């Protein structure tokens, strides 16, 4: 196996005495990431409906996520290279992580073919045919220029046959070796270091998850990711798999749970030892009028909010709570004003970042478990 070793500073500050929750910092060339952290999803070099100015000044994430598959198709690597990489292209001077495109290939189940060498797929935009190999996934991410990049993997569906999950896991491991070797044989294009995270697979089979986690741990990468969850399995199965994987992954490296999830999912997985998250839920749900608050979820389109002049979240988890009432936001949705979607998106993103930052405070204070249980009970309500 090729051993990939490059220094990225990961400093654990405190572990909660009653759980596996950790407070830590990750340092890259684009700054410090305080964990636990939620990464807003900017799939196509934009967090939908949010100006970079508002993202930076109001939401204040330490890192955001973008996607290799989508940026490869639009605008294309040539434009990104001429712009000087994704940071300059989208005018974002903070950290960026890119998914390798494995999940998007999974979602194109009717329009792709998986083979040992790579994946042939058709674009969801124009039907054009493309071929991704592990090496190409690395090349594209070199051209994009994200700080943290992901190994090319196969994300299995749920439910998944055991033998398929096992064969897929081994294919992901072989692809990982190729990704790591190609990383060693290529260089960053824009003057800052890029860090490769392997991805643990294995569906919802504990033995496969543990086997995959051990394989990934043995590569000595600077950080590790867990993929193939939050694809339809019940939450208890997700937590079971995460717990099994975290037992095998090194404690001195960051752990990233991909594509997860609800606010409750975040807290329960933080308790199991996860440091990093991403999910489209806060932005997608916001555009449909669902708001997350410290006391439960709100469907702002319901008539009950038409005459409610209180803040969106009385806890003040978002800066927009200071300026806009439920009644005003409900009016904007009823009038189909796009400002309503913008406000809702800023609120949800701010709430997610508030939640992980509060989790960090309570980990450092040593009372995370009590606070977590209280928050889970509060948030598990429809208001």
C-alpha cells in the first residue's frame, strides 16, 4: 500500500468526559477550522441564494464545501485554472473542501457504468459522456484547488446486498491507493497545500465498516471521511456504523461524516467522535420554508405565523432574528418573494453554525452530554 503523509495541523483541545465528543482545531494554509464544524454546501462554487459577503460576515463558516463533478461539467477546469482556482473564482478566502464526485456518480444510477478502471457516466445537464478514474478525480481537484480533497469512491445504495457492499468496498480501497499515488506524483497549482482524505465505505455491515476503517487508518492520511451513510438507512443504523468506524479511526486525525444531516444527527454524531459535517438540508429546506430553531422546526408557510411578530428563533441563533419576524417572513413566502428564501437560508445556515459552536463550548466546559440531551429533546418538535 502507498503511504501518503503530509502535515496538516490537528490539535485536540478537549474530549467530553461522558462521550467521545471532541473540540479541536484544524490548520491549513487558508486558516483555522474550529471543530466540531458544519460546512455549508456550495456545490457549484456558490452557497445557493447567499452572497459571499453575507456568508463571511453573518454565517461565518470556517470552511465550505464544493463539488468536483458539478464544477467539472460547469464551468470546467480550464476556466477555473484561468481564474486561479476556486478561491479566486468565487472570491472566497477561507477553507474549501471538495467531494470527489463519487456520490454524484452514485446518484446517476441509470446513467453510469462502474468498472475497475473507473466510471463512465452521462452528464445530467446535456447527456454528454464522460469517464472518471481515480487519477482524473485527483487531477480535477488539483485544478479546482480546494484545501481538502476527497478520494474517489463508490457510494453504495441502501439497502445493499452484502457481497455487493464487500466488493464495492474493496474497489474503493483500490481506487484510494491510486488516488494517493497520483497525489504523490502531482503538485498543487495555486501555491497552497492540498490534503487528501480517504473515505470509509461498507454500507450498514459492521464487519465491513471496521475492515474499511482499518484499511483507511493504515494509510496514515491527515484526515479521514465516512461515506455511504444518510442514504436512506434509519438513524440508529447510521449511529451504529459511525460508532464502529470511530473505534478504528485514529484519534489524532479529524473525522468527517459526509452528507449528514439533521441538527439532531449532528449532535448524536458529535457525541460519537465526529468532527466535520456537510449537508444540503439547511439550504434546501430553507427554500421550501422549513426553518430550524433551538426549540423545533417551523414551516413558515403555515397560516399560524401570519400574525406572529416574534423573532424566527427567540434564542437569537441567527443575525436575521434581530431584523425579521415570523409574520414578515411568512408574508414573503406567500408573496413568492425571493428575499424570503434568502432570509430563510441565512437563518438555517446560521443556526447550524450556532449549534456546532455551542456544542464546542459545552465540550470544552465538560457538560456536553447534558446539553446535548436537552437540545435533542427541544429540537425534536414541530412548532
